[in-house]
C-alpha cells in the first residue's frame, strides 16, 4: 500500500505556493476542476464548443482555461514543434498563473494533433531500427519531463512510475490518487522529494477524420459528469479470444474478476470479440482488430471505460484500418484509448485489465488509465478525466465563525472572515483536510477541524468564487467541495455587466455593457480569453457569437483604477447561450 503522509508533511510543499454562477454545494471526486488545466484551440469552432460544454459541466474557473491557437495539422506534428509551440507554452502559462502546485491534469479540447513524430530526435542506436517513431499527444504530455529535457526516457517500457505494480494474479497491489508534485521511484515508490514527476493528460475528443462529431463528444461528456459517485450497478466485461490482441492481457482476467467481486462490482469473462446482448456494460477490455458495436446489441452505461488492444485504435485518418476508439465513445463510454502508431502486442503499452480495479476503488478515469499503463508514450487517452463513478464523495458546507451561519451563494461579505468547513464523509474514510480556493487559485489549507481565515479586504470588490475542497484520508484522496459565489464590499467600488441578448446565433453578436463606480478601465473576458477593453467606467462592446463558440458561455468583467487587487471591482457574471440559429 502506498505511504500515507502525516498531516504536517502533507502541507510542507504548500510553502511553495503563491498566495459560472453555481449552487452552494458541488461534488467531484479524485482530482477536481481546480486541478485541471484545459487547453483550447480558439481558431477551431469545434474546440471552443467542446471546451464551453466542459467548462460548464465541470465548473472550471476562468484561470484554469488556456487559449492556445493552433492552425497546424490536427493529425501529426514534429516533436520539436510540439515542445516549443504546445507543451512549453502550456507549462509557462501554468507557472505564470501561479497554478503549478495545484494542476494535476492537462486536458486538451479537440483539434490538436493526436500524434507527435520524434524521428528527428531518435537516439543513434534506434536510427533505422524504430520503424514507427511516433508518440501520442497525451502520452508525451504525461511524460513532459523527458520531452522538455530532450532525453529519450519516454521510450522506456517502464517510463511511467505512477503505474501500480500487480501481484502474481494480475491484481494491482494498490490504488493511489495523483498529485503532480508527487515524485515516483522506478518501483512505484511515492516520494515527498525526488523521483519522477508527471501530469495526467487526456483529450476530451477527436473531432476530425474517424473521430466523433461535436454532438457525440458533448453527449458522452455530459453522461460522464452525471455518473460521478453513482455506484453504477453494471458489469465489467473481459472479452477473451485466441487472437494475440486478447491473449496479451487475458492472463490477468481471472484475478481481476475476483478482485472486482470483492469490491462488489460485477464482472464476467466472456468469449468472442464483444459482449453480446449485454445491456449493462460499465467496463470493457477486449482485443480485436475490427468490431461493430451496434451489431453486438449491447449497451454502454454512463461512466464506462471501454478499450481495445489493437494497432490503430487512435489513428483517425480515413485510410487507416481497424475500428478506432471513437466507436466506444459514440456508444456512450466516458473514456477509451488507443495507440497512434504500430505498438506491437506489448502489454506495457496498453492498459492492464486492472484499470477496472483502480476505477472501482474510486480513482478517476485519468488516474485509472495511468495507473494501468507502464509505457504510455504511444497511447492516446480520450474522454472525461474527472469521471469517477465509484467514488464516495464527501458532502461539504461552510459556516462562518463565531456566529456559525452557513454561507450562502450570493452572500455579500466584508473584512476578515473565519471559515469553518464541515464535511460528511459518505464512505468509510473520514475527511483529512481542506483546501481553500479563491477565483480558482489555492490560497490556504487546514486540517480537519481547523478554521480557514480569509481577509476579503485584500480582494477586489464585487464578485468572487470561493471553493472549499474536502479531501478524505484514503490513498485515493477523494474530494468533495462547496462552491460559493460571493460579493465582497470593502473599498467602495462597483461594477455591473449586462449581455443582450442572452441567447444569440453563431452568426449574430451580443452587446456587452458595463457600468462601474470607482474604476477607470474595464476588461471583459470569457473562458480564459479577453473579449475587449473599455476606457472609462461606462461603455459597451459588441462580441460576435462565433468568437464565443457554441454553447453556454460565462461573461465576466473586471474594472480597475490601478494595478492592485484592492483597486479593482468584479462584476457578477452573466450567461450567454450561443446556438446555430435558423
């Protein structure tokens, strides 16, 4: 079992940290929205639409969204270009926003290249021998320390030390939550200092070639978000046949099925290519070059991980053979994976069947994938990384001391607050600690039972979003949260933003008006992107619907009379829905 840090040592690393209108309580498990850095291609209508939906579904703060223009190929990119134009800007943006100690997941929206070609940087001993010198967008992002360092450690068949070892029966010996500041040893040891560090990387969808339509992507993302903590009653199917694609992994089926049974998750080992006429598929591991999911008569339940060992599962060019992973997502899976080039039938390059054990133990989808694959450099992971159907999610509320009044959404506050977070653990593990976020940035922490101070006089007047995240004491570190939009009033500044109309066609425009007090300039922004600036405390801008992208978009505005936080005012956000129109 991985080590469980004592409370004092859990927080020593925080010494390094710099200081959508929602309901009062919200629940996510494992890594939450505060730990996600969503990368969006603003030149792509599909990328914006998928991102808008995910921001809304997963309650991402604007600071967690990064607009990275990409007009190159959405198929492949040389590793040098990937390093300089995709990976490095992402890492710099995380650092520049003071998010380095809280971001665990790099999540790409659509329309980024799914393959990275590293032929130009092959080590001399592999030149002329590696016939398929390519890796995946997600695999090489996960192994970012090797890519940034210019070494070839990502080619190691055991490059991912976050992978959980398995016993003689193929059962993972432990499941552990992920934090990017954790270091990992070659045998999977968890270190507080030293070791190799990673970032869990996924794509929300591939919308080009043999990928999924935007509508399909939005459908499976919505279903995945709704599956959190649902304790689904479905069955995991381990499909067995004589093809090497199956025999490479089937030796662990019996042990995995037995362990899932102990976790009260149904599992069946079935022959063939797919489960037939099974209407309760909550997980699937198979190995077959081609399949026809609709013809199987089976149904995928929300939250399912379905994946297949085959050579071209993540090659989305129309000329590629074999059924792509997008077929599982089209059927409703929360996540799937496939390789972007010929990997050969090597277990280390594909998820071990124990992926379903990690998932059933409460890990989120990204954690389950990366704890189950030793060499992820060719593997593309697609779906909702935060989906966690088997998590036991704590319920959280926040009261203020000394009056012990429960904080409410929309409440106006001033001066010094002393917050007392309270959590009810729905599982067997008590809550160990709390984290405090303001506008998406972690600013404090406390052990269970201790208060969280917040001096609102150090903040801009007006709208802010407070998040108090409870983390339980289990190795998975399951999270629950209270999300509280509030208004602060300390410095006499005010700002109001209005968007008209509230619903607009993609080819239309919306007028965004602001009226302020005590401010000299106003910046209007949405989804991590500046929409326009206004000189003065009163004014308006027109924003094309196409610039916002399809879906529901949160419009925010900040007015300033100077550079300091206390010289600013934030408006209460407004929502605009962008549709296709007639």
